[in-house]
C-alpha cells in the first residue's frame, strides 16, 4: 500500500444466508483510496453499495454467511480486530457514517445535541459540558442553529436532520467518513445545500469521504475518483475527470448515457435487461447478459482488473492489452 494511502481493501467478501440461498452482496471487492480524497461508489440499487459500507463498519445482521478479506486503515488490518477492539478503536474513531435516512438513525427520545455528543463522551471520556461545546462548533460548521441541540429529531426538517447526522459523523474527527445516499429523499435545493456543506467540510477539515450513491449528477459535485459497482463487484475505478467524460467499462458507459444532457441534442439511453441474481451470479462477467459488446470470453470466466488509464474489469480491455503486448 502506498505511504499516502488511507484505505486499502483486498478481496472483501460479505455473503448473507436467506431462505432462498446465499446472497453474494459483496463479492471480492478491491479498492484503495488516498487521504483527503472523495471516492464515489456508483451503481444501481441492489448492487451491494450499502452492504459494502456495512462491511467496512462491521454493522452486520445475524444472517451473515461469510465475512472475509483485508481492510487496512493506516496500514492496520481492522478485519483482524475483535468486536470490542473494533468498537473501541475503529467505529466512530477511524470510520464514521452518515446514513441514508437520518430519521431512522437518530433516537426519537433523545435530544439531537446529546446524540452528537455521545461519541466523544464514549470514546474519549470527555465531560458532557465540554462535549456540548464541540457539538455547538460542529452545528455552526454544518449550518444547524445552536438552539436546535435541545430539540428532538422529529422536530427538525429532513435537511436539518441530515446536517445533524453529518455533524455526528465529524465530531470525533475520524479518518474516513462513509456517506450512504446522504441526499436521497430530499428536495433539490436541500440536496444542493447538503452537498455544499460536504464540499466545504472537505476543504476546511481535509476530510476523506466515501460517497455511496446512484445519483450521477450529485456525485460529480464531490468526486475525486469514482468506483463503479455492479452485482457485488467493483468493475471500474477511475479519476473523476476521466470517468465523467470517458468512462471505460460498458456498464459505466451505459450509466453515463442514461443521464439527461442540457447542452447536447441526445436522448437518454437505458440499460436493457435486469441485473443478475446475487443468489446465483454468472460464472463469467456479471454484466455480460446486458452488454452490447459481449463476446465468447465474457461467458467463460470473470475478467480481472486491467490498467487502461483507469482500472477496469472487462475482457475488452484484457484482449486489447494482450494484443498490444504481442505487438511489442
């Protein structure tokens, strides 16, 4: 892992037992990100994005069938830690999370200020009075009026609840913040305000983000790099500048083609077919059945990552690399 890397994931697997079989929600994910970087994870609903976040934070349900791999933060493999050590030394200390629905994650019978203060009191033993001073600083930073600290979650608007959740994720100054659809179910103006808070926080606090979303337009506001997830696997990792202008993987290209363009006379496209079942995914490329460039190798075995400006998991680029190698 490079010296400036913050996170290094190798072959991360999270499978769930269900009445119908084993769901391969996260299946061999490899990913590396740097400090002060915003990594966007794009993909359709059901592709495993939120399961990946839960795997990193070890927020696991009871029906876990397999949970393996390597997750290094600052060079330490946190997968080797016991549950108590992970809770004490990693969750909300090195990793924190802004959930998709703040109302579902905030306790309805506790004042929001006390909830934001709790991680500092729990992990660092800070007295409540001192913790509340830090809560006020965080509220001021994210744009929450200070008197809202004495309110309950149900008394706040959706946008304010989301700001409170962001303040809670920042209050312990973690190394990495995972944002799981932080602007979903919010109106367009509130989405823009929340994204401005995140951009300002990244600049002023040098925060590192993983932004999980299926909203391509919103993701472009924050992204330094983009990882595309499909059927439980990462299929492309690329710099944001290159990804949004010239994505590599056929799935990524279809995603970008589905976005309406204001300054282009081009009808949005759609991706035909359905994602494969994660109960029994294909043995070859998981996008093969929906891919317009499908050929024989796609059905035979899964492609490996190939360097082609960015990293892409597609037989098209593997074949191209092989031909270029033979040409030398």
